C-alpha cells in the first residue's frame, strides 16, 4: 500500500492527487530516458558509419599495369623477382636504367651494398613502374569479386591485387604524386612537432592562469573580471580567427624570431615566418582557454579541508597549492589537456591561414622548418579528383585516428596513475 503525504507542501500534492502526480513524473522520466537512449544510438550509428566509410576506401582491389613486364627482366623468363638474389637484382637494375641515374644511385649507396628488398623496390620504381588502371572499394571487392576478375581479365597486361592502402610503406614514405609511393611520414612528424609546441605553450600558461584565478584572485577587481570574461568568450571563438591572429602576430610581427633569422638558422623557404613554431604557438593560443577553464574546475574541486588543514599546520599559500591542491587536481587538469590537445591535433583551418604546406617531401628537423600535418594532408588528397587519392585520404584518416587514440591512451594512463597516487 502506497504511503501518501498528509500535508501539502510546495512541491507535492496531497491525498488522491499524489498517485496522478507520481504517474506523471514516471512518464516524464521514461520519455527523457528514451530521448537520451535515442541520442546515444544516433551517436553510435554516426560513429559506425564513419568507420565503415573510411574502412571501405582504405582497402580493396587495384588493377595495375606495368610499364615493363617483370618476367622479361629476370635471367630466366617468367621467374619471380622475389626469388632473385641481390646480385642478380643489382645487375637487372644497372642494365635497365640510364647511366646518369645509375651514377646517382651509386653515389648514394653502391648497388652491391644494398639489401635485396631495397633493390627489388628500386626495380619496381625505376624500371617496372606500375600504374593504377582502376580501383574498387572494400565492399565492391567483397561483393563483386567475380565481375571484377572478369573485367580485369579483359584488359591486356593488367594485374589484379588486393591492396591495403594502410601499410608500413605508407607510414614511412614521404608525399608523392604517384599514389603507389605516397605516404604520410612528413605529415606525421609535422603533426607531432606542432602539437608538442602547442602543448608546451598552453599547459604551463593555462595551469598558471588557473592557479592565479582560483587561489590568488579575489574576483572583485576590474582586471580579474575582464580576464574571466575574455577567457570564457575566447573558448567559443572560431578557430579561423586564431589563424588570422597567428598570421598577424607570429608570422608577420614576430617573423624574424619564428623564422629563425634572429638566431641565424633560418631556411630561405621559411624566412617569411611560416614555420612549425608559428603553427604550434597559434594552436597553443587556440586551446589555451580550454585548458584554463578545465584546470580551474579541477582546482576548484579540490576539497577545502586540504587547504585549511595545510594552513593550520603553518604552510604558506604556495606550499599548500604545490603540495596539496595541485596533486589533488592533476587528474582533472590532465583530462582538460587531453581534450584540448586532441582538438589541436585535428585542426586545419588556422594552419591553412598560418601557412601549412600542402605538398612537401622533406621531413622537418627543427621548429623553424616547413611543415605539413595529417589533417592538411587529408584535405589535400580529398580535393583531388583521382579515386586513388581518395583511398590515400582514407588511409591517412586511419593513421590519424590511431595516433589520437595512442596519445589519448598515454594521457589517460598518466591521469589514472596520478589518481592512484593521490588515493594512496
């Protein structure tokens, strides 16, 4: 038997109206539970669709036509290149390339000293020169295999192979106009350089500003109010605005510093300030408001009793912050940094304004180098009409997701480790 209230108050009815009120509340709860469940299912469906679309383009059949038949190059016609020793491969390569190209290869590393796998790859690139005739997606390759094989059989001199566009060669090769040779090594290094600088800029400044605003600021002065208002507003500014800011400040105004001219290490191609340093500092400013807001919340969540106990034992304010407040807030601070760095890793718009390169084959070796990033590389490939570059873009997206997961997993591990140490 339900217990009903005997007195009316400001929130609940009395008597017989109580059951109607309770049923209405239960219906409202079920309605909102359905809405939340539907939202979760839409999110999962969107994620599955994204993964399906990317995987569909990252694998599939490829029809290739060789400029030279590999079977005609071997001493025994029809023999496979994989079965030939390194000495035979070197002779085949020397006999089928120009004298100038041979001298260039010998000047780098003599053919006799190169391993079998490298010589075989050189034969592929310099002599055989396979060209893509047509490509198919993963779903087409699985569901239309017979039709695809029949179509390729009707093409003279065309071979069919199932290709994973995501492979070790793709990860370790620079960009190229040939989709069979193109890779993302330069873009990976550029992304890591830019994100590292953004982290080094935003994390110390963001945590320092959060400590001041939470532990030292009274919030009553005009300066403190202006700072808090600007931080909250800057968190919602479109990223392209930060790109314009970076262009005006880091590329043009501080160009002699960000290009390395002031230090005598400038590259002629980056004397305009469009370097990794400019990009990293621009992204650092982009994520700085997010770091500050999340760090403030983490510091504010530290129990007040920690501060009072520390003050009661005679500790100074800074000793209290350093030894008690920050260790307690580090897991929350790292959570904010994880989200901020993930956003910086996927940004493209501000980097385009600052001057990211769309085609570069030289890996960056310092903060004053030219650069490209994975998002910019993906954008460049998706804008090309050839279908093979769409497959490369899908493969680059997978690499980007793997790097993001790896970075986030490392940060989460560090956060959990600090959380366990705090409990102990």
